[in-house]
C-alpha cells in the first residue's frame, strides 16, 4: 500500500501528488492524508474518475482517504 501525506498543501498539489501515486502504483491501494474538506472532495473526484472506490475516515488533523483500485 502506498501512503502519501499532503497535509499543509493547498490544491492543486494534493490532487497532483495523488494522481502521480495512482499512476506510479497501478492496481495498488493508495492512502492519502489531507487536512481540508476541499482537498478531500477534489481527491475523491479524481479517484472516482479513475474507477477507484473511496473510504473516508476522519482523523485528528483532517481526513484519511483509502483509495482502492478497480477490481479487474
């Protein structure tokens, strides 16, 4: 599993880094740590557009997004 921490960055950096992680690790789950609702929504939109399922967990300083690749 790949984990990226983009807390402290404003969009579009979290989306760009998440896209890169997805492209570099196809068929692997990706966990993304974000601190804002805007980043959470933008990354969720990106993941859905690529067929990933998303599970969002609230954590102390933001959100943890668990992105699971499409099943082939």
